C-alpha cells in the first residue's frame, strides 16, 4: 500500500471557522482512490493508534498562521506520518484502514485488534446505497487459487462477464 497527500484546499463554512482539507491518494493492489480528511481527523487517528501500535510523530496541532508555506509543511508532515505508519507496522490496524477507506483484508489477523475508528460512524458510512450485483472477497486474477481445484463458479461468472461473445450457440443443428 502506498499513500500520498498531493494537495490540500481551504474549505469555508457558515457553521464554523474555515478549515483545511487534505486530499489523500491511496494506491493498493494496482487500484487508486482518494480520501479527504481534516487535520482534526488525523489527530484523532493518532490518539487512537498510539494505544495499540508504535506511531511516528505527527505535525503540531497548533499552527500560528495559515499561510501556504505553513500548510505545505503540514501536508508534507502528514504524508510522512501516514507513510511511516505503513513502513513501521507489518500489519496495519483496522482503524488505520478505516481512516483510508480501505476494505479490510482477511489476511491481516491484527486488523481487528485496535477496534475501528468510530464504531457507529464506520458502520453508517460503510452501508451501501445499493446492493452489489457481483462481489469477490479477493481478486481472482491477482491471488493464487486457495486449492488445486478450479473454482467453476468464479470461472463461469468471469467468463460470462468478460467474454459474453464466446457463449456456445444454442441453435439446434438438426437435419
């Protein structure tokens, strides 16, 4: 897994003071997605991570002035923080994966040990607004098969989706 924070932006709000949102780019198994987080969310993550893993230093919570140079330093610091958590921990806690909106991998036994970032919020945000038509628990093309026997169901579904033009003709060739 690789993470970068390529940019940030200032968000204005009628309800509260303006704030900065950091755009996090997550690359995993050849797939990329983006997550936007405020510094307060990084700080909350850090406080929870400290209880269960060794964490690197996080940039200071208090910043005197919000000039672009200072925000750029904070962006770099947060990027370094996320990268260090990944480098220093062989198994990533579930709450860290939640923070990055990464689906939990069954192969990470330690992923459950820290709890989730926010139990109720996590459940609410992970509910789908639609029902999945097709769901694989693992990428059938990337990971090796679990046994020596081919999975006929997966092979049939993949064949039907990606090669529909190869279906055998159902016409009767009787004379």
